[in-house]
């Protein structure tokens, strides 16, 4: 099944919110291509996060530029995009991006992070991400969805909002 949704789309939120799961499902439903933004990080960033060291803006700028460069009308990228200024940089590179913000309670996020395999982001960095997070404003092109919904319900709401 393919719904008439075009990119560029960024599935955003803090670690554990489901960016990869939702991004992959949205890509399957729409026929767009999904790219995991974590794969676009320089190795130095991955090493820092794996060691429990929060990234600072100077770490993020090259990564965010690359995210923006990889986005086009056929692409969905999972990227935390925690601050408005980060989303603005992505928009400057990619144009009219829609941000799908996966919002969730801290307890839910911790539970998810504790039960996933093979991810470099430790649970103890979640609080720094939550402190950094600036939810999309009413003036930003964004769809906000609660992660307490099932993945299928999230996809249905996102597709409905974008068609």
C-alpha cells in the first residue's frame, strides 16, 4: 500500500521515542526511502555518546548539515532535531521539511531504551536530551504524535495529517 505523501520528512524526538521504527514503517507505507540519521553521525559523535558524553552544538552542526543534504522529496530521515535552531538548519539545507515529532513520557522512553539491543545511546543521556528538547512551535511545519499509541496508529495519524 502506498499513500500519497512526499518528503522531505524528518521523524524527530529524543532517544527511545521510536524514530527508526516509525521512519521505516512510514517509508514502507508511502514508498519513500528511510535513512537512519544515526548512520550519518561522524564516528567521533558515536564514540562520545557511547561513552555517555552528551554532544554539544559544535558536535552536531556537521551532522545536521549532512542530514539536510541527504533529504529530498523521496526521503524520510530519523533525526533527533531537538532544538528549533537545528530544525532551521535542516530546513535551510533541504527546503520545506515536515517534522514528525514523537512525543513521550520520560518513564516510557527509559523503559524502551532499557529493552532495546545494539544501540550506542545509553539511558543516562536521556535527561540531557530532554533538557535540550524544544518541542516544535505552532509556526513550524510539524505533526506531533504521542508514542503511547501503537506504531500502526502513529502511522495512520501521520499519513492522515500529510495527505
